[in-house]
């Protein structure tokens, strides 16, 4: 979310400067309304441009923003905020006649000049249509029961809406803006956002990181669990803890999965897939050795090597996948393992599909202690159960979490109350929408 605040701060600073450089001649409620329309419009447009940038998965932004999964969360919240601001912009515009009922409208002064005045009418009309489309998108996004695969297609069309809004913004921004930092910011946003929208519309997102491959092994280690190993080209490399987008069926499109194996330099990757929805349920029986697949990636910065000497790793259910890759990677270099308590949280012994494999892997790593928790018998794991505390220098262990959001929230709250700094809590998000 820091990313969103930085953009809003840049917009506010540039807008404030524009007011200082070219202050309104008078100050009344009508001027206030006009400025609020402009500010909400510029802020919404800047956020939408940032959303377009995040949508093309720029690898160079992964480190500063904490990985692609977190970038998608920023994309989501920036999107919601941008739509709310666009609707506010539109409602303030619509509210003119209502305001006139209470406060007399001053005699019309000279019209605010815009850059491409001849397109003013069509830019306004297109802007209105876009506001309705954005409102519909907001409802579909917040209504989590709307099927993801349908939502994805509707969501893709937003790149086209963005181009329409770029036209709206460039045509209707006051001409005076273009010679000031606010105009330069708008121009940068429009240029970056439009290029990214064209990349999205032409289906080129992630193309340079896509590998064609073939399924070389399929296993079903437990109920509703599928393990698939794919052979990609020898150029493939990944770090343990990263994820990739797997496409097994062109019509269905890609789905993100953590890579549950370490990189052995042989171009093979393994995905451990739980049937959590329609497609992953169908996939359980659909995949066979020899099937063609496409893998795009790797992405993500879930990497314990950034976490110091004392660590706590917590996996909820299928959230064990990045930890399996870490443990596998450490087998070759056990001395690199920090002092770790690994908590594997499942409902019951029948759900502890990976407990045996984890024990084998931890046997080769003396500094990693494994604990398996059964929530049906012991209740959910709580912050107090972890016994985490700062060392003599006041430094807390780092915590690495992958699993259900509810469990993450619970632990974050418990440990926050005990004084653990929020930055010590690292989470791999298994949801992008
Ligand atoms: C970074 C990351 C790593 C993941 N790693 C694993 C893993 O190792 N093993 C595993 O079993 N699951 C993993 N998941 C979850 C997995 O992606 C979803 O369970 C799967 O995509 C659900 O698809 P579905 O059609 O069966 O379910 P649906 O019921 O259609 O979707 C359930 C939810 O999954 C998400 N989702 C569905 N389709 C997509 C898509 N194409 N792109 C992005 N999100 C989608 C949406 O939030 C949706 O609401 C991971 C998710 C993320 C974001």
C-alpha cells in the first residue's frame, strides 16, 4: 500500500503547486467544487496508470514492492481507490444543478481553456460511460462469489477503458497544467499507462518469461492433491519460494502456483496443487504425463535468506509448498539454514499429507525443528503458542507465513500485541483478486 500512498502524495504535491502557481481569481463553494473535480480526476487517473504498470508484471518493481503477489494486492487496492475517486469526480460534476438550488451560481467567467478543445464534448461523454463501467467493475470485484474466470475477462477489458480515460484526461485537463509539474505528471502517467494498456490488450504480458514444457510426472499424494512435474527448457532458473503461472489449457488460461521443488539446474519444476475451486478440481484427473504446458515466471520474493538467524516458519495446509522448496534447496547446504521452528498447521492427521516428507527433509537439517498442529484437536495456532520473544538486543525473530488469510490475521494480531514489529511478519499471499 506504500506504493499507493506515494502516488497520492505526488499528485497532492503537484496539485498544490499548481494552485500556488496559478491561484483561482476568487474563492467560493463553486471554485472549491471545481478544484475537487480536478483533484479527484487527476488522482484517479494517476492511480489507474500505476495499476496498468503493475498489470504488466514489471520484474524490476518486484524487489522494491516485495514480490508480484504483493504487487497484485497493491493493484487491487489502488484499483478500488481509483474507481471510488472516479465516481466522486463524476458525482461532483453531476451535483452542479443540485448545488445551484442552495448556492447561487456566479455569472459565467471565461471558460477554462483545454489543450484539445475540439474533442471536449466526446471526451466528456466517453468519461461518463467509463464511470458507469468502472462502477460495474467495482461491484464485480467486491462480490467475491462472481466466478474468477469470468471476472478475468471483464477485468481485461479495463485496459480499453483506461485508454478512453487517458483521452478524457488529456483533453479535459486545463491547458495551464501542461507547463507545470502537474501536467508533466499527467503526461508521464498517460504515456506509461497507455503503453502498458497496449501491452495488455495485445496479450504480451509476461511473454518474455514464458516457457513451453511437458509434464514428466504426475502424482496424487493425498485426497484432492495433485503433484505435477514439468520439464521446461534448460534456461529455466528459479529461487526456492518463488511461484509461476501454469497454463495447462489455453481456454482456461494461467493459474499461479508456488514451485514446490528446489532448482536442480535441470529445467524441471514441481507444482503441488490442491483442489480449491472448479478448475483445480477438474485438473486433478485431467493432467497426464506427456501433456504440453506453459509456465510463466518465476516471480516473487518470498525468501528466508532476508530473515536473520532466528526464524519461525508457519504453513497452513497447502501453504506448505514454498517451505518444501526451501527445505529441498537447503539439503545441499544444511549449514546455511537459520535456526528455525517450522509449524505445519492442518485440520487433522488425514490432512497432514506432507508431514512424512517434511520429517525426512528436516532430518537432514539439524537447525530446523518441525511441529505439526491439528486444529480439530488443539484449536487454531495462536501467537502465544509460538513462544516468540526478542533476544537480549531487543531483536525479534522473523516470521514467514503462507496459508489462509484468517490464520495470518489472527497471528499478526496476537504477535502485534506482544510487541513484534509488523515488518518481521512476511507473508506469501495465495490470493490476487
Ligand atoms: C502466489 C500464489 C501462489 C499459489 N500457490 C499455490 C500452490 O502452491 N498450491 C495450490 O494449490 N494453490 C496455490 N495458489 C492458489 C491457486 O492459484 C488457486 O487455488 C487456483 O488458481 C484456484 O483456481 P480454481 O479455478 O480452481 O478456483 P476458483 O474457485 O475459480 O478460484 C478461487 C480463487 O483462486 C484465485 N484464482 C482463481 N483463478 C486464478 C487465476 N487464474 N489467477 C490468479 N488467481 C486465481 C482467485 O482468488 C479466486 O477467487 C496460489 C496462489 C497464488 C496467488
